[in-house]
């Protein structure tokens, strides 16, 4: 709102030109209401226009020099005051502001009489925070219970995983002591030499064998690049040599039957 009389030597026409419009209003000087001054880039700015805005339950003052100018924001605080003569009242006793909300009309009336935006803002913030504390206390308890359950599960899971790792290492140690790998390897080699090895199309890469013992069952997968010279000479004596793009390719007659 604009004053009815010029303020600080500025006439109403000039004030109306610079007035940004609602929700802005013009600052009125008065007791307990210091002007909106901000320090920006080393300069002091006096903002004659301002309005209030609540963000995340906190009241802020938004000030501006005039229409189209930069805006400045600061939180609304209650300014310190001199002690008041009230012997039976303690400044740290704030319970009166949180009792019987919103039915404590006498306190609201007294706050309005002070006409101090900083006091109103801090009382409202106190009431909001006081109402949020019980809710957050219940949430903290629920989160703590969930955290305890997760800790218990995590500990049990780690114990089980550690036990499995110990079992694995113990099993490997016993297998090494029993020479199981060497014994199985020798048995595989004996079966391969005797032609009794099953799993014609599987090759695990046995040490001691340079190629698949049943490679003659896989002619389309074995070219001259992977067949040893000795194997090629044996197939050539049987008259089953066939030229390919990579060289000679051996084909077993059993495959065509």
C-alpha cells in the first residue's frame, strides 16, 4: 500500500511509477520496524517495497527498490530488546505460546498488539516446530526399529557367508590332500586313450591332450588351424583329406554314414 503523503521527499506520482504492485507494499517507518537495508556487492541498498513469503515453514522478507529492480531476501528475525519489568515472568519460559493452539486467543491478541513481524514469525515457527517434534519422534523410533532389524539381518547374512567361505576353503584343502584332481585327470586320460570317454561334443581342455580326443565327431568345428600335424597325417593316409580355405580339413567317414 502507498502512503497518502510523500515519503522521503518522493511524491506520490513517482512512488506510483516505481511501485511494483501486489503483493508488495511500501515500507512505513515505525517503532520496532527497522528499514529493509541489504549489503550487496559492497553497496548498501534501502528497499522501500517489500512483502513476506513463507518457504519451508520459515518466514522471509522480500525487499525491492522498485518496479523491475533486483529482489533481496532475508529471514525475518525478532530483534533483541531491553528487559521488560515483569518480575514473575522468565524469558526462557515459552510454554504459553504452545498451549491450547489454536484456542489461545488472548495470546494471539497480545501478539497482534505488538505489531512486530519478527515476533509473530518466531512464535509461529516455534508452534510449528513444537507440533512436528512428536511426529518426528515416532518416525525416529520406527526408523530405529527398522535399522535394528536390518542390522540383525546383515549380521546373520555375514555370519552365513563367512561360514560358507570357511567351508569352501576347508573343502579345497581336503581335496588337495586327497589328490583328487590328479587322480581324476589320470582316469580321464585312460578313458580317452581307450576310446571310452563319453561326452563327444564337450571338451574341458584336459592337460596332456593337445586336442579334443573325439574331434572326429566334430568335423565342421575343426579346421586345419586347430588340428595338429600328426592328426592331419593320420587322416591323409585314410584318404579323407579335403582342401579348405585355411588348408587341409580332415573328415571322418563315420560322419557321412
